[in-house]
C-alpha cells in the first residue's frame, strides 16, 4: 500500500511540474520584418513616405525646387533682360526623357509686344540640347504654371543642365512676372562660373545660340533683383 501511494505521488508531482513549466514558457514571438525591429508597413504605407516633397508627387520628373516655395514674383524691364539669356541650373539624378519645360507664369501684360521668346536646355558643356518654339503667345495668356514643349524631346542623362530663358519685345515691368524663389543673389552662395546656379550670358540675342561659354556667366543683372525663376521637367 505504501509503495502504491509513493508511485502515485511521484506521478502527480511530475504532472504538476510539467504544467507549471508550460505556463512559464514565453510564447513564440513573431518574426521581425525590419532590421531595426520595426514592422514593415505595406507598400505605400507610412514607413515608406518621404516627408520631403518630390517632383513625382506632382507628376513631374524634376524641378529647380518645390513649387510651394516659389512664392516670390520677379519682374524685369525689357531694357534689363531683353536679348539676354537667363540661366537657371537644374540637376537630374536619373536618366530622363525630357519633353517639356514648366514655367511659373505669375502675371501677364495684355498690352505687351512680344517676339523671339524661347526656353531651352543647355548641358554642362554649354551645348543646346533642346528648345521650344517661340513662346510669346503663351506668355500672353493664363498666369499659371504651364508646360512648354521642346520642339525635339531628348533623353537627358544624369547630370547638370541649365534651363535658358530668352525674352524679347516690350512689356510693363510689373505686369509680365514669373514665379521665383526669394533667394535672389544668395542662390549662388559658394559658386563661381561656369557653375553658377543663376546667371545671365550674352546680350542682343533673338534666338538661343547652339553653344554658350558658361565661363562668361554674369550676375550683374541678377544683382538688380531678377530673382531665380521656378522651372520643372516633364
């Protein structure tokens, strides 16, 4: 009788110990799906969102800056910029099929007499890669951000480019206006020709030349308040 009771006690004790061990063993943890212990969000979720605006957010390929920051309006007299080629530098981070230059037109002069007005693209060697037809009619209507088509789209490899603006004719200084940053001459901080971010070259032009000598970039007109225009690529 005593042996039977002892065996029964041992069986009961073993069962109780096993039950307690099962209760104290922690449950298996789910695998982490990110290296830092952060669970990955589904595609497009919060973990993948970049807080900085990107051109692709607005169906554009590149821009000189967030258009939300281009709140400044810049104007110049025809005597001040007529016939000058104004250059704004843009850097492309990836291969891009370039078809349009977007310009922020802030205001129009209904009585302006415009002719031989162009937008174009120069590469870092000063070679003209593409240009629009005369955009004078588009500068007379719809004060909005608008795409102006290159006559021949081209494939732009990653690198530095300069968007060129050429205006000719007569207009009221404070009526024909363009969207720009408020940086003014500060935009060229730390830079010298041929790498100025904002500059002018040449005078007396009625068409965009096939090549430019970028070492001749000047800030004399820029320093009078002709602020750096906003452009984008599509």
